[in-house]
């Protein structure tokens, strides 16, 4: 059976639902621990995906096809 890999938005929605359930406090301890572990895994996966996306966006492709990496946390233009 082929399983569909969740996209970023689906995983984020699932993490948000887990957080809401845990904040609500109406979850049995064992279930809360399971949900917490799932949430931690989702959080790590989402962080990796976001980091990869930031690295992709942080590259500028010049007219001649050369690439210049930029710091996504800086507003400065890349140096040549």
C-alpha cells in the first residue's frame, strides 16, 4: 500500500490540533504522553522542512545562472 507523505500544511494543522488538545487538558495522561511525543516529532519534521525551504529561498539566481547564497536573517544584498 502506498502512503501519501503529508505536506507541510497538513502536518502543521495536525500539530496545532495536538497543541489544542493538550492545552484543553481533557486528555488522559497516557494519551497526552502519546500526543506529546507525536507533537515533538512533527515539530522536528516541520522545522527541518522549513529550514530546507529557507535555504532554497536564500539563493539568488543571477542572469548568468550563477547562484549567490544570502543570509535569510539579513536584509543586506549579497556580495559578488
